């Protein structure tokens, strides 16, 4: 029985929260390291309808994304779904170092987590959905294309091309800082020279020499320099064309990191060439990169702005998110359930929507 199997997860550690969620400690092996995380279950549900596997975006991300995932976990639990998430390698309780990974490595990590769930969690036949954010948009399609047990994929603010995304986010940052057109042009020229070093596989010392003496420049670490060189060719187009599961792609109209217009159009074009039975592409109005409500196109993932952003989620919960976000997720769960039950009238029916 699944209840007994769940209690045997990993170390067996269980923490019953007063928010209607039960958290089970989990662990799995990846690239010789132990990765630790949690399986989050709704209370009072004997057998979840399915499990959402959370795939992190960029940076040092713990299993709960500093609390950002909590409203999502509660939402899915209310719908009878469990959630699986873990500390990125080198973060929290997980060994390894995410900065040593390629996007393929990240996909292998996600697949290892699903294998663990299938083998140890009592979910051998349970449907599994992928949900990921930003950089995860380069990871999840690989996993869905490798495996035959993924029910669907939800991409939130998924980037298309590494270099294009870097240029877009850089320009939005400079504009938010109030830089003049001349200043922006000069900084973009300097950034282009760094990009050329990355493309030419320049050693870290050469990069440091290049930025030495640049006013206000904080060099990236050697580990991140290697991460950039390892991943700069990343582009999601081919992986989207190979998709054969339903896809929901969400973008925010006020995204300061990923171009919502160009990215939505690319998803529409590439998924239209795929074997995905159906897909939906939605751009939510007044939504930022994390689908939080905003009226500014402004980076908010560093320093005080990052803490203020997280504080809005901690104190407001679902209310911090843009209108239509959770409604779209709920409708998607219903549509995919109807498709599995044979009651969805659509076959290959792409949708491009703007709220």
C-alpha cells in the first residue's frame, strides 16, 4: 500500500506541518554525491493524484527556493498532488556543486530524482509532472524527451538561448538603473568582449586581466566562469521540437530577465513543429520573472530587492502572485486530467494567449 511505502522513504524522517502539508525527507545519488530534499504531501490523502517535480532556476537554490515554493506546494496539495524538491548540489544539505554542471548534467540529476521516487516512494504508476523556473526551461525538455513516464511539463519564464537571455537581462538591468543610451551602448560593448572570451574558451586569468581596472566591475568567480563556458551554447529550440507531452509555458509581461514576447513566440513556433498532443502559451499581465505581481520591469533577485520580493511571498502567499497564475495552473491540471481520461476534445491544439 502506498501509505506504508511513503513512510519508508529515505531516512523515514517525517515532519507534520500545521499548514496541511507533510514533509518527508528524501535523498538520492547523483554524480557520486548525495542530494537531499523533501517530498511534500497533502494531509489526509491516501494516494496523491500525481507528483509535481520542481526544477530550480539559476543560482544557489535550496529545496523551498527560500520560501517561494510554499504557496505552490499548498496549491498542488489542495488539488491532491504531492511535490518533490531538493537542495541544489552544493546548497543546503546536498553534496556536489551545481556550478560544475551542464544543462545535460542538470537533466540527469532530475531524472535520478524521479528514479528515486519511482523506486522508493510507492509511485510506480503515479503520473509525474515537471514544473520549473527560468533556467529550468533548458533542463525539463531534456528530461521529458529522455523518459517515457512524464505526464506533462510546466515552464515558468523559460529562457530560449543563453546568450540572447544574457543580453536581454543586461539591458533591462541597465535601463532600470537609469543609465543613458550612451552608457548602455558602452557597457554592452564591454559585455560583448566578455562573451567573446567565453565563446573562445579563454582561461579565467585572461578574463580577470580583461576586467581589471573596470570601474565598478565585480568579476565572476572562477567556478561560475567555468559554468558560463560550459553552458553558453544552450538553446532550447531543438528540445522543444522533440517534445511529445503536453506543455504549459507561462511568461510575465514585466519580466526583466527573459524576453516574454520573443520567448513566447519561439515556444509557439517550435512546439507547433513537435509531437506534443497539445500545448498552451500564456503571457500574464503585470507579472514579473517569478509570476509575482508588479508594474515595473525591474530586476529583483539581488540584495534588498530579493529579500523584499521573498517577503511578499512569505506574508502574502498566493496573493503576491499575478492575477490568473493559479487559475491557469488549475485549468491546466483539469485539462491534462481530461486528456488522460479521453474527455478532452482537442488533439494537437496550440494556444497562444495573453491575459
